C-alpha cells in the first residue's frame, strides 16, 4: 500500500494478553468495580432527585459529581469488560475517540465540580447570613452551566486539534484511550496539540487548586474563630476528609499527565495509575461527599428500610 497514512477504522490494543486462567478473575474484578460505582453513584443521584427536602443549593451542586463519575466509569468499564472477554486486541477507532472524549470530560468535570462544591461550602460557612441571597436558583444554574460548558468547550477543542491530524500507526499501548495515547498514532507535528493540552491542564489545575485551597483556608480560619466547639470539630473533620480525597485525585491525575512525558516510567505502573484515576474517585466520591452527609445518609437508610419492610 503506497499511502503512508493508516486509514484503518480499527486499532490494536496489545496490553492485556490474558491467559485463559486469568480471564474470569479479571472479568469479575472489573465487573464488581463497575457495579459498586454504579450502585453508589445511582443511589446518591436518586436520593437527591426523589427527596424534595434535598433540593437545596448544596445538594443540587453535589448532584453533578455522581453524574460526572458515571460518565467517566461508563466510558471505561463496558469497553474494558468487553475486551477482557473477547481478548481480541482490536478496537474501533471511533469507539476509542469517543471513550477518550468522555474520559477527558470526566477528568475536567471532576476538578470543576469539586471547585464549585468548595465555593458553596465557603459561602455557607463564612457568610451564613447571606447564603440564601447569594446562592439563589439562578446563581446555582449559572455555576452548573459554567462548569459543564467549560468542560465541553475545552475538551471539544482538544479533540478538534487531534482529529485534524493524519494517522500512520494503529497500535495502542494503554488499556483505555485518551488524548495522549491517540497522539502517539499521529504522523504529523503535534506541537500545537501538546501546547494546548498543557495549557488546559495548567488552567484546570490552577483554577481548581486555587479555589479549593482558598475556600478551605477561609473555612478553617472561620472555624477556629468560632466559639462553638461542635461546629469547629464538624467543619474540621469535613474539610480534612474532602481535602484528602481531592489531593488523592490531584496526585493520580498529575502523575498520569507527567508520566507521558517521562520515558523511564514503567508502562505497567503508568497504566495502573491511569486506571486508578478512573476507579478510586468514582468509588470514593459518593461515599465521602454524599453518604457521609447526615441528611443524605438518613434518606438512604429510610429508603432501604422502607424497601425491606415493604417486601
């Protein structure tokens, strides 16, 4: 074939190579992870949607986090489970691009949604008297719209820059598709793509880390100034838990981004860290940010009790 460009609609994914004995354990592990993520996030979504008492600014913003987690996990696990069972090492290019697009939407949506939640807690704790006048329904909708539109625009431009380039390779080295992996298939100058990808990564990290660190610092200052010891202890516990989960996400995400630029990093370790970013946060987020919240926990327990007694 004289054409130097690879126009095949299929890609080779040679990272599994599972033996017949390891297919079933890998399938069960991946399916169990996906089922846990689905259960936790759908429980949180249904609890907020079906209880009118939870239709408040804090919970309406929180509602976007499990939705975002379902986008990321559903982009990964069905294709991953399918590949484990088939073990064919072949994936459609269009499916790979779609998976990569939604995985990047998930990554950007996570940091932006956590930033919006930190802002809401900042107003609630530092300006409690003005909270109802500031966090109106219109303001909540503006925040949610800005979060999702920012994700869509930033990631759409990223993939527009990717898809304009010709491909000359078809072998993937990652168990899932992302922008960096797809760029390795390109046989043209990717300088613009690399610069734009770096810029949106830096922009997202600066915005997210700036908002989270500033708001939680102000919350901690307000708590230490409070004369009520119970309020101080509760706020400190909440802040510490949220910050630990946020820092875990940041560390996993930053390492994954940096690892693509370090040639001496083990590819197996890079794959593990990349998959961890798509497994641990969607599992922990609904528990830490949702089920540990007293109002949500009570609603979930009441729902489960009613279902058990009614059956």
